[in-house]
């Protein structure tokens, strides 16, 4: 752990204010759930990711999605790529989502783009240098909350995402969302 040099007092209700600079750096927004850990006399707060709690299920789901679609299959929470399977997974694993992905997740709307048809391919992660030719992004929504997304990507020249690919991504997002209902 790294000391910040910032000291805050607990108020009469047991609340502590997390400084704005730290919230911005860690991308903690109002309403975000935080998980609390203790170890002797230490207290640690961590952003809670429901999708990450399904680690085995989610990683197997990414593998199956890749096997069925033949595309690079990605599962994210609202901040970063949790699981990727297929060619190019190393370029995405553990990386923070791009601002464009954040907007898609906030809007809770699916997004499909095929470069061959003039569609705008959004960078899935920050500072991405990878060139994709087709993509599908489907938010995972449970109880009105966006928990993350299912993403299918292709680098193949002339590739188009089909209605079948979109339906597969939507079904996968629904299956993951149902784990939290």
C-alpha cells in the first residue's frame, strides 16, 4: 500500500470523505459500491465488481463465446477488461476501459460497428493501438445497474458482425446478468 499523506477524521455517523483527487484517479463515482477489507489495524476499501466474483464462470463464458463466434471475446466490469479469449487477448487483459466504452455502459445501449460499412470502431481500452475491423458491445445490466459488458472484436479485413453475433452477445450478457437477480 502507498501512503497518500492525506488524513481525514471520522464523523459522528462513522463516515469518512474520500478526497476528490483520489476518487478521480481510481475512477470512483457517486453510488459505486466499495468492498471493505480489514487486517489487524488496517482498513482497505476496494471498488466492488460483481462480475469479478464470478471468475470461473466468466472466464469459461469468454472461452465459449470465442468458440461459438470465432471472434475475440471480452468480458468487462465497468472499469476494466476482466477476461478475454482469442487472438489478441494479451492486448486487452486487465486494461482500463476507454472513455467511449464508459459512455456505452452509462447509456446501457448495445453498439455494433463494421468498418467495411463505414462504422466507427470504438477503442475498447485506453491508449489502444490495435486496429479492429468490427465490434459488438453489449452492456450487462441487472436490476437497472450496469455491471459490465460483453464485447466481440475482429481484426480480419472485410469482417462484418452479423445479427447472429449480436444475438449471441446479448444472450451471454443476459445469462451473466441473471446470476445477480
